């Protein structure tokens, strides 16, 4: 019997990075230069990135996690201190608090943008509260003015892993009071494979982080084998090995040149998704305040499972089995094993609601119109079948 050849099902991955000839040339240039570690490329990327996000200072590091960790160390947060943060984030936002021996305090999020609720932060302040970590979730700015008011003189660390292109009330956010941490992980809006950046308008903080990121060596120790010959260096504090190096920076500089066209493409995809899912009452999508600019990093959808015959995990399986890559951003970190057992956090109804209902569909600039259409069709069919 002649059967027709099986239709090859092309699966759509959750993310495809945009790496082209320019990126390959940039990396090749560094490989040929003979200088592979932290150097001129890193300095140039720091300057260009600071300008783009509107900050006075930028310090290149290995990851957003490293930037957050160094900021906590630089602010002197340690044992006996409390740090208030959101459970709707990646685990490293919490892990860094554990790294410095402080106690994380979870505050609930706002239902619309899923960013930390300033009123709940206020309720959870104690004399031990040393800092707040806020996340601009999915690229939507957190309630910046209210958070600054509530935090008072305590520093806020802004987790900007999703938020390179974000603007709050028309303003860029890289230089907000406190410190901002960015990620260039493989799936983020621009990527260096792995990488991160700390930005701030506070020159003293930037200097401290610069020393801490490379073994606690005296400033500019990376120049110790430079053209002007060997120089003695000193260890000022027992620092970390978190420095960004030039291969990453060269990639990052190339990606940064393309950041706005990539952002516009994601905005276009988001508008299509918004239009399509507005027709499905069982789905709730994120709303961006008209005065703000989202970086459009993720497209999470909330399934109102109380109106459906399927759980989020069943819907997730369905969508995935039809060849669409998905993610979950996020199951509240207060429900993850370590944090659940250690803190048993309560009183987070919105985070709990999100934890069991959220699912993220693909959103990246290399998506074709056909792929966008397919995601919409599959999600629509799966939801309609679960009514
Ligand atoms: C990706 C991510 C991080 C961690 O970034 P790395 O660069 O991988 O350390 C931190 N916070 C949030 C919200 C993230 O999405």
C-alpha cells in the first residue's frame, strides 16, 4: 500500500535568537585581536548600554543574577536583614537574597501588570527591611513612583531582566534611584549567550560593584597586562569572579544596534495576539498603561480555568503536543520547594492565582507571520475545545 509521506510537523520553538553575520564578525574580531577577557569591547558596551537605558554608569557582569548579588553586597545587605520582593519572578531574584544571608519577604503582585504591589510592600516593611527588589515583569514597568515613596531611604534594586527597552511615564529607567540589573541570557531581548549589566546613576555604587565583580581588585586591574606594561594591583575586598569579557561585549554591542527594530517587531506580534485573544473570554492578557512603554519581552496568558474544563497543565500539554513551544512565567517562587519549606509564605492571593493559570507563548522578532498565525490558531482551538 502506498501511504503518502508523513507530513513533517515543524515545531515552533519557544525562542529563536537573531544571530547574523554582524554578530559572527564581531566575535571573530575579538578572537583575532588577542585580547579575550575584559577589555575595550566591554568598556565600549558599558558606555553604549548606559546611554541606551539612560544611566550614568554601567558595569558589565556575567549575568543579571551576578548584578543583583553584587548590588546586595555593595549595599551591605546581610544576615538579620529583610528584603521585600515579588514571587512572580525568576528564582534568581530570590536566590541572591539567600546568598547574602538575608531573609526574603514576599509581597503580592497587582492583578493587571503582575508587578509588585506597592501597598503590600508597605504593609510588610519592618525595622529590619534593608532593601526592595522590584521586577518590571514581562517588560511592563513596575509602579516606580509609588515604590520609591514606600521604600523611602531604603534602596530599590530593579530587576530589569525583561526591561531593556521599557519606559516609565515616557522616561527611560536605567538610572532610577538604586541599582538596575539587566540580563543578556540566550532568550532575553538582546543576548550575549550569558551576560548581564548593572546600571546606576550612583557613582560610588558603580565603583564598588566594579571592584567586587573582579576579585575585589583595585580599579581597572584588568589593565594590569596592558600596553603600558605590568602594574601592581591590590586586593581591596574578597570580591567575586563576575566580570563580563570581550567576546560577550562584542556580541552585545552588535545586538544593541538592532534593538529598536527587534522591539518594533515584537510590538507588532503583541498587537496581533491582543486582537486575537480579546475574542476569548477565557483568556486574560497583560495590559500596558498608555503612558508607559513595555519592552514586550514575554507574552504570558492567564487561563481563567474556573471557566474551563481543563487545568493550565493540561492546556499546556495540548498546545505543546501541537508543536508550539511554551514557557511558564512564573509559578510563584514562594511555591518552589526550597522557599515553600523554609518560609511557608501566606497572603499572596494574586500570585497564587497566577501560579496555576499562567502560560507563555512564543514572542521573538524572528517569528514569521505564519508562525504567529499558527500560535493564535492553536491557542484558540485548544481553549474552544476546553469550554
Ligand atoms: C532571566 C531572569 C533573571 C536572570 O538572568 P541571568 O542573566 O540568567 O542571571 C533574573 N530575573 C528575571 C526576572 C529573569 O527573567
